[in-house]
DNA sequence: CGACACCTTGAAGAGGTTCAAGAAATGTGG
DNA sequence: CCACATTTCTTGAACCTCTTCAAGGTGTCG
C-alpha cells in the first residue's frame, strides 16, 4: 500500500456530521466506511487534482485548506472557491469525467478519498446517502449563486466584508473563534476570488483598519466590529420605501 | 385534472436527447415516462417557482425561455442564468427543500414537471438516470465557474461577446441559426447577468455595431463576424512567452 | 392613438486599476 | 544562526473603465 495512504473509518471521524448524512443505522455506517477507501496527504502548494485530469473520486477534507481555480488558455485565472475541513471537493469532474479546475492545498492537508463509482453504487442502496449527495451538489450550486451576486452587484468594500464574514462563519461552525482568523491565502488569491486586484484588497483592508472594524497583521485578522461589517454588506437599502 | 396540465411521454419527445440519458432499453424508457408526471404552461412574466417556495420537482423546459434570479432583502438583484428548451431547472431547491431563487418565464413557456421523489426513486433502479442526474448537477456547477470567470476577470466588451457567443452556440445546438438570434431579455437583465449597468450593455452593443461585428435592431441580433467576437473574448494573451 | 416600457446617447463623476517604489515577512543556503 | 534572495504586502499618483444622471428616441400594446 502507498505509504501516504491509510485506511480509516467514517464511523470514528469527528467530522462525520459535516460530510456524511446523519441518522444512519450501524449497518449503513459500516457500508459507508467502505466507501472512504483511503486518506491522502497533500503538501502545501501541491494539487489534489488538476484541470484535465481523469475524474475518479470525490474528496472530503480532513485537515487543511484548499483553493479551487480555473485557468484559460489565454491566461485568465479565477479562484472559484476556498474549501476547509468537512467540505467536499471534486464535483466539477463528474460531468466530463475529467476535472475542469485545479484544487491546490494552501497548507499541508489530508483528504478522504471516496471513489465515485462506490458512492453511486452505495447511494442506490442507502437512501440517506443518495439524498446527501444531491444536497451537497445543490448546496454548491446555491453557494455559487451567492458568489455571482457578490461579483455582479457589490463594490470592493462590500465584497471583502462579505468574504470575511463568510470565512469566520464557516470557521466558527468548526469550533474556531468568531473574531479571529488566519488567512491561508495571499491578497492576490483573495482578489482573484472577489474580482479585484491585490492592491484593492490591500487598500480595502487598510480602510477597515482605519475605521476600527478589524485589526490586520499580515494574514492575522481580528474582527473588532462584526456588526459594522454586516452593515457594509447589507446596507444597500434604497433611500426609503 | 388541471386543464393546464396534460400527460405526455418522454419516449415520444424530440427533446429527449437534451434532458434525458441515452441508450435506455424500452423498459427503462417506460419507467421514465412515469417520472414526467405532467406538463405545465407558464405565461410570459409568470414565475415557474419563486424564492422560498417549497421544492417538489425539477423542470425540463419543453418550449420557451426563462431567467433565474436571486433577490436579497436589501434590494440586490442578480440574474444567475438564462435557460432554454431541454435544460433542467430547479436544482437550487434540493439542499434546503425550498427554492432559493425565482424562475421567470421570458416568453410563454411549457415545462415537464418531474417530481423529485420519483426521480430519486427511479434513479436507484436505473443507473443511467442516476448518472444523468449527477452529470446535470455537475454541469451546472461547471457552468457557474464560467460565469465567475466572466464576472471576475472580464471587461464589458469581453463579457458581452462571451454572452452572445454562448447564446448562439446553445441556440445552434437546438437547430437555430449560428448568426441570428432574438434576445428574450431586456438590456437590464443582460446587464444584471453580466454585472454591468443597462447603459453599458447598450453602449457596448453600439460599439460592436460600429466595428461591424454585429447588427442590432432592438432585440434582433445578427452576428456578422463571429471570429472577431471570439477574438475579443480570447485576446487576453500576454505580450509574448 | 396615447401610455408605458425599453433603448440609446451624452457628459460628468466615482471606483478600481495600473504602474511604481519601498517595507515587511518568509525561506534558503552557507 | 545570520545574510541574502524572494515573495508578499502596503501605499501613492495618474489613468481608465464603468456608472450615474439626464434627456430624448423607439417600439409595443391595450
């Protein structure tokens, strides 16, 4: 067996509730343990999968932090998302049997490899798993609607505020602080995701600091006034009604 | 029975190849005929479904043209897509059991109603259907990646050119002209989708006309130089390598 | 035919980008 | 462990694209 892989069990995993359906009986859990064939470690900077690569599996993030991005022949580049523990990667590969984006580890990471053939087979038997897979894909579609709203209708400050709020909310759901976070990505990667240049990201951070809403020390962010950030995002109210 | 609904059969439908899996035997086809319970007509301007509405079914467009859009409490609005015959709508509703966007008919339309419970049940029995559903959802995810690239990295001309090329390509796949199209949406709706103001859309159309790339008579568009449009989208090449 | 929605165009202005320089952090090799 | 190279981040100034505001034109439908 590949030394970088080990056999593990979902039934024992403290992230189970994030990436697996709930309310399974022990027999169903046992079956699902067989889906997660192995774990795989990815070094910072390495790709979990790459554009054009044959699609075989979905991946559940065990530890670490990823970005997904697409690159076109003419050199355009777009970060399409940032993923953290418990989230599922690889859905882009299903339609063409090949991946259409790169998944890059932004810190050393470990994922559970779930061969898609097995998932499909098992989801025919376990209704909760079938429903779960559908929900995961639907959730990704809805998430991307939100990104389209952000990119299509928000100004720089609104985008960055929405970005920070989204990150802390997801981190908090994983037991981290509501007010402190460590960015795993560069200003350029944030900018790519938000449709802004890195200078604009930097300037907008500086403005937030001036206004006393956050503290910024490189990639260490402390949110001082979360309500002010929310107001920036939601303060699109028409003058009156 | 509701007078606006009639019983029909996929096995007889000339759009089958667009919205259903291929290579089914006659028994499987018969089962799938049972999934598509009824058809439903939607008048121009009416909603197929609305934000917050209970999710029950997916819809295959039989005739007509739709937009999907999300609206936030603070008045932001974003068109997330335009859908035409053979395309599937409603995937946004799966994750929360409620729809998270509005689907609005831009012309009188007819859809096939496919109760999602039936789809899930049948896709446990018919592997090709299961795979098909997964591919449809994955395709939507990948499509949205493309929109993110457009919104995040393209300038106004590039966005509008990409938009026109996408439309004619999809229309051509349905047997329509490669060079002529009738826009079903307003400049404002195009602008919302592309993250631009309606005036910018209008001006950009005018520029394309000046440059001899298209003819524009209100919503009637004739593409005179499709290669020039492609060049606008792809001409992001770095000076040299 | 008149009302209404939609589209076009101009001029001024704002927001974000580009270019440039320097500072701070990080990694590397001796 | 320190010196140096590299990457990343910040900030300023000029510029450009797109937006905003405004007015008028065009098409459509009852």
